[in-house]
């Protein structure tokens, strides 16, 4: 059980990094169309949180 929890935490951290990176990429693409409409820092946090939740759910679904 502790191994499952630790792997879920690692998966969440990886998801946070990937989600944040995806958010940076998406904001940089969207800024070409509207330069001031998308702030970067909230997008990184939102993308990181969504990525962490998604990676954790996918990991638990694949394991169980």
C-alpha cells in the first residue's frame, strides 16, 4: 500500500511538471493571437494542478 501511495505521489509530481509545461506551450501559442489576454503564472498553476490530478487518476486506474 505504501508503494502505491508513493508511486501516486511521484505520478502527481510528474503530472504537475508536464501539465505546467503544456500550459506554458499553450499560452505561448495563444499569445500570438492575443498578446495580453493570457497571464503565464496562473496558467502554469492551473495546468500543473490539472496535470497532477490527471496523472494520478490515470496511474491508479492502470494499476488497479
